[in-house]
C-alpha cells in the first residue's frame, strides 16, 4: 500500500500546481525502495487503437486550423484556392500522424500549385519544405530564409511561423562550421517566442506540444544559456495547460534528465563540484516526479526508456533498470533504443562489464518475440566494447573470429526478420571489410542498392574497398 500511496501522492502534487514536489517525492522513498514503488505503478496501457484515435483527432484539428488560417490570412485566388485547400488537408494529416497521411499526395499538390504562381506565404514555405525542388545547395538557405520571413510577416498562426523559422535555423546550423552560428541563434530565439505564443492555445494537441518542444530543446541542447531561456518560457506553459497529458509530462521529464547532466557536467565523478552534484540530484528528482506521473496517466514506451535513463543517474540497482527495460519491450518488442540504453547501462564505466554486454546482446539475437532492429544489439555491443580498446588495437579487434562471428550473426538475424530493409547492407559491408571477410563483402556489394559513398568515406574509398574485395576473394576468414 505504501508504494501505491506514493504514486497517488505525486499525482496530487502535480495536479494541484506544485512546481516540482521533488524533495517530497524522494522523502517518501524512505520506507520503500524505488524499485518496489515503481513496480507497484499500474500505468494505463496506450494501445494502438488509442494512438490511432489520438492521431485521427489531431489530424482533424490541424486540418480545421489550417483551413481557417488560410481563409483568414491567406492570399486567395480562384486559380489555386481548391488545390491549396486540398494541400492544407494533406499537411494536416501529416502533422497529426494520421493513417491518412500521404507525403506523395502533398508533393503532388505542391507541384500542381507551383505553375499557378501562387503568392501565398504559407505555400511559399510548403514549396521548399515539400516540393522536392531541384535546387543547388547554396540556394537552399536564401530561399528558406525568404519564405520563413514572408510567413512571419503574415497573419498566419504562430505554429506555422514556428516550424518555418525553426527549420530555417536548423538548415543554417547544419551547413555552418560553427556549432551554433549567430544567425541560427537569433532565429531559434524567434522560434521559441513563436512557440510560446502557440502554447497559449490550450486546444493544441499534446502530440504537437511534445513534438515542437522536443525539436527546439534538442536543437538548443549544446548551448546551455539558450536552452535554459527556452525552457523557462515553454515549460511553465506546458505544465499549466497539459498537466494530464502523458506525452507532455514525458517530454518535461526527459528535459529534467538533460538538465541534470548539464548541471553535473561531463567530467569524471571526482571532478564534479558540490554544486554540480546538488543540481544533478535536484533535476533527477524532478524528472522522477514527471516521469512517474506520465507512466501513471498513460504507459508509453518512451517513458519506460527515460526511467531507465533515470536509473542510470540514480543508481538504485539493476533490478529497477530491468523492470523498466522489460516494460519498454512489452510495449514495443522492436524497441532497439531500449536495448542500446541497457547496453550503455551494462558498460564497465557504469554498472556492468563486457561479458554482461555480450550476454545481453545474444539474448537480443535469440529472443522469440523481439524483432525490428533488436538483433543488431549484439553488433552494437561489439561496437561499444571496441571503443573501450586503445585506438591502435581496434583494427585487429574486428578481425578476431569471435567478434566477427557475433557481428555477422547479428546482421543475418536482422535480415531474416527484415528482408526489405536494404539500408543496413551498407553497415554489413563495412563490418565485413573491417573483418577482412572478402567473400562476405563480395556477397554484400551487389545488395547495397543506391550507394551512399559518404558512409564509406567517399567514392574513392568505396572503389578501393570493392577492388580489394575482388582481388582477395577466397582469402578471408572461414
């Protein structure tokens, strides 16, 4: 009963508007372990049917909003009105994640409207976002900047302005040698202000609140002052308006986890300051409150994964981590991310060793229910172990018989379950090259599909790999 009362008490604090309640949450763990308390939590299962309903409702809301915005703020013309309204409906389906969403229809409608010389600012943005225009690289940023500025100057919704501004900032950042060029920072700040205005609408679907806030916070994660400024503007609105949404509470919870590691810093434990540890502990406690409430209101796989991350920081014990890992896999048997999170937890620098990592990786390979990318966890275990070796020893590591056997088994099982997912053939070929298994490499090369030369270090490197594989066929490991 103590465990159940603990969960309900946290819920009560959050609903009553408590800013955190973290200290109280921790103090009530005195009589019972975190594992026991969390084991007693009975989250409301979020079925595929519920997800589908959420998506349908969200898509309908976006369609209605976009049409109303066009009628209010758009530049209308009989030449393009009808296809423009059809385009808005299709974009609404995409935004909502509805099963009706069809990116090809969006592109087709954009191409249909383009020759009509549509001057509507929202269409100008859609043309670049969805039109697959044949543009040179140096043309993209000026075109996107002009389109997003025109949209900001219009009377369209803050949400549309946010997306255009955010994507422009991200494009500038992606093409810059600087981690965060000044022009990108300025646009990100504008995007945060626009998103705060959008969050003033309490009818905004929780999925949109979750997606937009995650996008902007992740983008600002490596500039802590900008991250904190965005957090201070957005999180109070999210907590106030969507305090009963498991999706939004999940987002706030993982945000507190990020803030915990920011407070701690990236150094070894003996280099962390007293204030760093204090901030780390306080943010972890905050994360615990929001994630617990998220799970109780709606059992999401993402919440289970973040609870694993919480355990990584709090170190209460393997039993607790396994509880949340199994919940994540029960929710989604193809949750590869949960598997990689557990591998990280099992690394020697945390709470395990290489032998435990390999044992878990082999379980991922043979588990009868797990699917998707999960068999690749054994390959990932080998990658993480290799990173623990001195750089000069890593090349020979991949050529060890037992190492290559694990990697090859990982890929073979993956392709047995996912025969059409050819994108991973690139990875298989690269590992075969590292292992100097020339016969396997020669088998993989014709299966690669369209070659992503940059993955292999450029076309010259790829051509050399192919030539070497042909020349050395039959000489690799058996």
